[in-house]
């Protein structure tokens, strides 16, 4: 079977494949059935100029499902790799090896899409990736990408993720097999610059810097619970929070020191979280510098594209800590309140829905004169 696609317009955005009318292109393959509902495409070859994809595919027809793929991609859609993919009733195997994989379009659309990884569709998932580079959004690249994951459903029991972000910063995450009665895999690792990853995966372009450590565990049903720490300088770039804080007179003494109209600077962060069913529950988040503290609790619903957070902004963070009151067990709880709080602090609320271009960040200036523990009592009503 052969078809001439020269006069066709092709635009497969999700795969970054386009072809204008008049550009030479042919597709050919040998079709066959094995007497069941499996359709085989043998000696498949799709050429476009000097680019082509070739190999063999097996498709289930009822329902439609890709059962097996063995393909070589030679510069098609800005990529160059070999792909081996096979599924059975209960397992899936994926091996991707080569020079490059272009995922810019996929991650550029991630902000408007939702859904799980699909790992939970199979009892066993084995994934191997070895690529010289992966091209991602915001002109970012991961180089020397090496991934090996062994998963039962959505729970990965062992493996690693390694990549170079630039000449100095790396990603190095390891998943260790369960060694305790809870049957939970341990996740340990580091990301040299969290802002590069956030930009590359189109999660956020509003953070700069941040050496990050990860310590978490993967429990039953793929729940991920743990702690993330940033132990170096990082900056939150212009967003609703920065604009609101900068314009509020309560923070006038901090302007031009760690706050300006475009950014807020911090030097450390601690986040305790639980990720389950595409919802990130933030149990505790504390970010601080010598002049300012910031806390948060709430949730991020990835399916619904919903963010609901509340917390404290603590001016003069170092000054609050100098009193030492927060270290006195009973008195500290009454005056300072929640972890990361201070004697003087301002409560805020933040909500962003899918339909919102900007989130709603509101500050309660009256809370600035109320000690932290008393603020927490008021929250009960």
C-alpha cells in the first residue's frame, strides 16, 4: 500500500508534525491481519523531504489500541530516535534511545490539558529512556537524559531519573525499593536549579534559581508524600502576589531591599506535601529571607486547574526570630502560632480557577496587629 501525500496539508500539533501542500511526501506499508483483531503495518515508511519514520506497528482494532511499535525516526518532527513499545494484557514496555526528542509542543499545551500518566492502566510498566537531549518549552533543554523506571501500576518501585540542565546543574533522582512494612518506595534526589525544570515543563516561568532537595515516599495507589527543600537564593518573579505585596503600605520598609515591583527574593524554602489523584495537598510551606517570611497551606488540583492557598506574610522575619519567643513551647504557640509565623504577620488568601487569567490574591491588613496564635483561633470561625 502506498499513498502520495504531496498535495496534502498535514498538521498534527500534538506530535509537532506539519507538512504544507506541495512538499514531497509519501507513505507506504504492507497491511496484514493474523486472523484475529490485530492489524499489522509492516515495513512502514513515511518520508517528508529528507526526513522519515520507518518500522513496524501492530494495532488492535476492537477497541483501537497500539499493541506494539518498533520505529526509527530520522529527523522527523525535529527528533531522532529508536522507539520500542509493547503491551500485553497486564504490562507495558517502553524503550526510547537516540539523539533527540522534541517535546516542546506537548508541554506547551500542558497548561490546558489534564489527565494521568496512564501508568495505572497496567499492572507492570518498564520504561527505559536514553537520549542525548530532550527539547522542551521556553528554550530549555535536558541533556544526557537517562531514565529507568520499574512500576506496578502508578507506583514506581525502583529506578532513577538523571539529566543535565546546563553546564553546572543536574537532575539526579533515585527511587529505592521498599524496605519497610509500609511497602513504600523511597524517593531521594536533587535538582540543581528548580527554575529550569519549571520553565522546561511549562509549569512556571515566575521563579529563578533554587537548589532543590527531594525526600519522599511512594505509597499504595501511587500516593507521593514527602518534603522539598530549597537551600539557596531564589527569586519569585512578577506575579499577582508580588504586585499586591509591593503596593501594600504594610511592606513599605521592605521595598527595594528584597521586594521591588518585579520580584521577591528568598534564601530558603521547606515544603511538606501529599500528591494523590492529581491533587497536591500542601501541608506546610515556609519560605524566608532575613527580612521576610512567607507560609502557605492549601491545595493544587491539577485536573481542575484550581489553586487554593492561604497563609502568612511575615515582615522583618529575622527580627521576629530574634525575640526567641517562637522557641518557647507554650508561649511560642500562643504568640507566634503556626510554624514559620511571627509576632507580626499579615494573613493572605489566594484562589485561581481555570477560567481566571490571574489569580485573586487578597491581604487582610487587620491581621498584622494580632499575635499569630490568636489569628489561628479566629480562623476557626
